[in-house]
C-alpha cells in the first residue's frame, strides 16, 4: 500500500513538472519593435516640413525655459494646439499629455487619427501609450531616450518608443515614428548632468560600450525591420 501511494505521488510530481514546462515565458506574445524612421534618411522636402513644426515645439519650451514640449498638427498641416511639461502640477503632465489634453478640450475630440504630434524628446512609455490610445497617425521627436538617459544622465524609463509601439496589436493601432528631427537643437535642452545635483539626474544602467552611433536593434529579432502597411493598420 505504501509503495502504491509513493508511486502515485511520484507520478503526480512528474506530470505536474511536465504541465509546468508547457507554460510560456510570458503571457504576452513576443513581437519585434516597429521601425523608427530617422530624420536624416527622409527626403529633403519631407524633412523640412517636420523641422518646421519641431521648431514650434522648441519655441514653446524655450519660452518657459523648459525641456519637454509638443505641438499637434492636423491633416492640413495646421497647428491645432500644444503643451509643455507641467510636472510641478502633476508628474504625469508630460509635454505630450498636456498637448493631447489641450487638444481634446479645444476640439472636443477624443482621438486624432489624421494628426501628427511633434515632441522635443522621444515619448516615454506613458506618453507613447497615450499617443497610441488617442489614435495619432504619427509621432515625430527630436532627442532619443537612449541619448538622454545613457549619455546625459536624465532620468527616464529606459524603454524606446518603438518597443511600446510594437504592442499596438493589443489595441489594434500603431503609429508611424520619426526620430532625430532637429536633434542637434533639441539636445541643447538636455545638457549633460551626470555627477551633478540636478533634480533630473540619474546614474544610468546602460550596456557597456554603447554610444549614439550604435545601430538600433530590436529586443527580439536583431535589426529593425520596417512595419508593412498590413501590419500597421
């Protein structure tokens, strides 16, 4: 009888172990991040249009001696609204959040399918998610999170916008991402603060030998690959 009980226990352990091995490493489906188009690779005429509106986002932050600001442009290339970081009021009032909130109040719209948001810094995970939830067509940014965090010690959640964008399958919406527009100008808003007492300073945890000239790779599958139209709709 004891032998039979022992055998039952052993079988239960074996089958339990087999069942446990069937579980995936995570509940979400692993997908490669979407592409980030670089400003330097755009046709000159298109790049000039994006630079025009990025300059307006820069003007907003320069006017308040700030860092993060955004403007929202409609399908007719008209600036509808803008906003700057208002973290002194609420830590979630990043420039993009303020701009979207202002636009909803001005236009009465909850979503912005044909609109582009221009922001001086790459959207953090919160802002990128907000941009996706509000159905923007495109986001254009100046300075990269990787550069602000690793190179200049600005506190950032170290997740690139295209990593968040890759999860758009969960809400059936992706946005086009263009980075590095007027980067030399937006970078001036984010000076190197490593080793200072600046309230934004952080000791970054970045890969050794990283620098801004390193190729941008996906989390799962190596080099970035453009997202096809069928995947982005």
